[in-house]
C-alpha cells in the first residue's frame, strides 16, 4: 500500500521540539530564545496552528472494522440517494484507513454526481496516487480535465493509457478531439484513424466525423480560402489604419504542405493625403499577387515568396503601379497552460515573428518579433477576456529609424463569437523607444507613450480533396 503524501508512519519531532525541551533546563541567559520557542512552537506543531502540516504527525492506525462500517454506511447512503451523507461516511472511512484508494474513488464519483468537479478531480487524483491501475478513474479524470479546460492534462491521461496498451476504442476519439483542440491536427488525424481500425461501428462514426471536422480546418490536400482583417487606431498619430488580406489557393499534403495561392493585400489609413506633396503615414496600397509557400512539419514555421503589383490608394504625381516582390519566413506559436484551479483562468503564451525581403523598399529586409503572455478568463466556445503583458520589437537591414524600435506594455483583450467568426478587440497601453535617434525633421521623440485599439477577425475554409 502506498503511504499517502499527507501522512507518515511514525511521529516526527517538530523543528522547535528541542528548543522547548532545552528551555525547561536553560539558564536565564536563554530566556528570550525559550520565550520565542514557547510562542511559535505550539503554533507549528498543533494541527490547527499557524504552520500546521499533516506531514508532521503520525498516520492514524488502520481500523479495519470501523473502516468497513463507514464504507458500508456510505454505500447505503448512496443507494438511498443521500449523496451528501455518503460523502461524510467515506470521509470518515479515510480517518480509519487513510491509504484507501476505494474511499477516495467513491468520494470522486459522489462529488462528481453533485457537480462539484474540482473536488472530484482531487479525489480521483488521490485514488490514482494509491492505485495507478484504476483505469476507469483515470479516464474519468481525463474527461474532467477536459471539461475544466485543462486540455493538455486531459490529453496526457489518454496518451498514458494508449502508451501502456490499455486503450478502449473511445480513448482514441478522446485523443483525437483533444489533439485537435491543441492544434496538433496531424496527431488528431492519427488518433481518428486508429479509432476507425477498432471496428466498433459507433466509434467509427465518431472517428469519421472527427476526420471531417479537422479536414475543414486543414489536414491533407485541398483548396482553401482565408480572410484576415486587422484595423487599428493609434493615439500617438491620431490615425486609424485598415489592414486586410485575402488568399485563395491549393495546398498539398505531406510534411512540407506545398501551397500555391493568389492573394490580395490592402492597407489604407485616415491621415495620409495625396496631391503634389503627398503626406504618407503608411504604405497605402492594394497588392494583387501570386505566391507559393511551404510549412515544414505542419508546424508554426512558414516560408513564402510572392510576386505582384502595388497599386497606390493615395493620389500623387508619381502614383504608378510598382512591381512588388517579397519573400520571407514567419513563425507563430500559441500555447495555453491550464491552472489547477479549474477551467478559468488559463495562462496563454503567444510568440510570433517575421523576417521579409521587400524588393520595392530598396531591397530592404524588415524583421519583427512579438511576445504576449495573457491570463485568460472564459471558455473557448464563448466569450473570453485576456489580461496581458506584451513586448514587441523590429529592425531592418537598411537602418531606417522608423523600422528599428522596441515597445512594451500591456492591455486587455476581448474575444467574441460574432456571426460565426471569432472577433478580438485589443486595448494596449505601451511605451516605445527608437533604437536610434529620429532625425529632427521627423518631429518624433525617441521615447514615446501610445495607446491603441485593434480589432482582428477572419475566417479559414478548407475544401479537402479525396476525403470521404
């Protein structure tokens, strides 16, 4: 029997036991130490004291008859529908046998039936700590983790069963669904295919449904359409900038996911003006282009190249179309780290970066990187709120001061389901610093404060080839 973490097999002396004993025999010169020991020692060693810790006390002896009596009383209460009284009985049984995995298991199911899921998780964890062979309890714990938003922990439970060769057909479905939630579409596809191989008709239906769902978001070969919109307001320039991107193309499967597409990019702000002496705050253009890209290992790294034409959206004497050639690499990573207190809040880490060569901007290479760490409240299927810290920086190969800057700060984001699309609103309060002194003609200070409002939304539709 595994001894619970909260008890030991014999009495341990507390940190202050010896000073208490010495105090009785000490001379007047140690009176102050004795007084401190007499005050703090009981608080440390007393079970309800300031520093109470059950690991400092002896394990109560096992009393088989009283334990069995309490367990039988608990079962009787369950049969009579008195779940709360059954919980009291099972907790009493633990006082007579603290190492009982069965008592913890019954407490888990009883609290679960009352909707007290966080308590149920703790009891199932305690039961498994004492008897790791309780596969039914492990599965229940996995589903509870998933319900509480602790997706990575839930997946680890079912993966452990799979790796131990103790899976049921439905475990593959759980692995598939959880892998898809974490963005591992390749892992989800493998799990659903494993479920299909079990031969269970009901499970095969779930597996086929799962494969169709992940196909819609991009597994295998097929056509796709994606739209991204990200207008933002920048207080520092009192300017609103509209940014949009549309892509339509064909994508292959395999490790590289080779893709061919047509795209349309557009940028327009509210302060730029045309005429003989145009004043431009942004690259106000619309750019149709053809492109190719690969995504090694179907991960967050993308390499791409595009050729198109930049058509100006602001009139000027030199408002002619220009050839736009660009090639680069970008990377995105988003991970949620569930907290043990339940489904909300969750810690969310987002990292992104891009380095792109622009032939049109005097063959410049512009790179940026961003990190955002958020505390997220709410469920992924509904509205969510983030409170976050954010850092951002950019540089370029030509040393242009306006491309060489760092910013830091924080803000609040609201993620809302609007018309079937996920729409996010970010409110940022930032302090920035140019890496080199801006020229006097720019009128810009080297260190600045700024607040911004950004709205992002978009969609992705995938049309698989050969998927039934």
